[in-house]
C-alpha cells in the first residue's frame, strides 16, 4: 500500500516522540517538593538549635543560681562567653568550684562503672595570709597563680584541678591509687619549694560507699592532719 506523502517523515526533519504526561507532571513538581523539604529541614534545625540553647540556659542558670528566663535573650556565642567566665577562675585560669565539683561527680561515676581507682587531693597554700598582710594582696595573688601553675604543670593530662576556696585547690586524679597520687603531688611540692613556695596536701582515695561529700571530707581531714604534724595552723 502506498504511504501518504504528508505522513511520511521529510528529509532533514527531527521527529520528537511524545513525553508521558504523568512523568512530565512529576518532574514539574520536583522544585516544589524540594522547596517543601528544605523548609521542613530548616525548621527542624531551628527547633534543634532552640532546644540546645534552652538546655544551655538551664544548665548555666543552675550554675549561677538564677532563673533560666534571665538568660533567655542570649545566643550561642554569648552563652559560651558567659559559661567560660563562670567556669574558670579569672586569677588562676583553672576551673571554679561549681565546674570542678561537676567534674568530680562525673569522675566518681566513671570510676564506679569501670571499677577503677580515683584519688582526690586538697591543696592548701602555706603562709598566704602572712604574704597578704606583709606584702599586700597583689603578692598574694601572684602566689596563688604560681602555685596553680605548678600544680597544672605537674598533673597528668587526664587530671583536673579547680579552685575550691580562697587559698585551697582540689585535684582530681582518675585511675590513680593513693600511692601514685602521692608521687604526683610530692613532685609538685618539690617544684614549689624550689620556687620558694610551700603548700600542704591531703589525699583520699575513693572507697565503696563514698559519695562526693565523704571523699572530700576525708581529703580535708588528711590535709589538716598533715599541717598539724608539721606545726602549722590551718589557714595560716
């Protein structure tokens, strides 16, 4: 049967096959679907950030002893700056008491889980009051900084140190029995004496049934005994 010349492809013409309508509609809707997905992702990210910042507000407010609502206007950067100021002692550069006690609690829990040793050391500077009285508080501050530097330099990387009180520091030594901790603090005392400084040490190793309070109380008692044995009065 002869072919209709009007229906036959002409030389030089490109024949375009018809595109399925359903597939065309699907491709046309892809940009909209992507936009919806992107908006949902951004909303999830914003919600996660708000939750993270909220938890940070609650934790920091607890450390400061204030209501979390008073920190509600701080963003992440401002929150981090304030946390650093709260966590670290401006004079010595080591942790403040609140952060140090939280670290000690974590190490106690970790030691119990792993059945590993843990020792804490109370360090009290000998003669700080006399230095303040005779040479002024600037000299006393310099002594505090020097002793903190000696302790930091002698402690191991895994150890922690924080300022417990005016002239008293607390060192947390995970995975260290009493004897090992004694060697570390003894080396620090030798370094301090070479620099014309002196401090007393009280050590206590974590026992079954100890909590943070009883562990620190035992270290404090050992500190007092050591100073009394050397003829020093507490907080001299």
